[in-house]
């Protein structure tokens, strides 16, 4: 029987970390199912889901935690992942505007209000090409119950865009 594990890793970034992680997974007959990884401020951060034979689980965890060469802090959680999902709509939000404190809090508050579930959140601060001012960019992928309509979400986001003086675009997945 296979067990699904969600693993979070954090440490100093260096070449070969993903290869080293995958080597440990393969050595324990695991399957790398999905992941999100990034290098931020010289640190390597990642989250991945691995399926492993139940009898390999303890040895795999020990091998990953005791791998001196990786130098990663590791957190494990067993997943009860199922492929069946209730009916939901998927949306993507793109935001860009002058950087200011609280943007993520404000947009996440709107999403919580409508019970949206954030699947991915990517943010960055960039320089505007002509003026050099700091711009905040966000890309959010989310899913939400089908009874919440795109127009309702769009109205809330337009109000927020006006308050923050940013551009926000809502795109329905598959549209």
C-alpha cells in the first residue's frame, strides 16, 4: 500500500539540491508526484508530494532528515489526498500596481470573504521600466464553489482595485 506524504524543505540554495532529493525518493521506491520550489534570497524553499510504499516511510523520513549533504530543514505530513473534488470553478487573478504595505492582506481578505481556496500565490516587487518606481505584481490561482459567480468576484476586486489604485484582472480557467 502506498502512502502520500507532503514534504516541506528549506535551506541554503546550492546546485544539485533537487537531484539529491530525487535520489533519496527513488532509493525508497517513491514517486515524485507534484512540487513547487523556488530560490528566494539565497534560500531554497520547496514543497512536494511524494507517494511511497508504507513500509518505506520511516526509512525515507530518516534518510531525508539525516542527509548531511542537503542541509535542509524538513517537515513531513501524511496526506489523505483524494482525486475526487466537489464541483468548483477555477480562477486566476493578476494584480499589478504601485507597491504598498498590505496588498496581500487586502486581497486575501476578499478571497476569504468569498471562501476561495488559494492554490498558488506568486508575488514579486519589480521596477517599472520607464519610471523606476517599485511595482507589486501578484498572480493568484484559486478555486471556489460554483455558487459564487464571476461577476460577484469581479465586483469585489474592482472595489479593491479602486481603493488601492492597482490593476486587477480576473480570468476564469478554461475561458
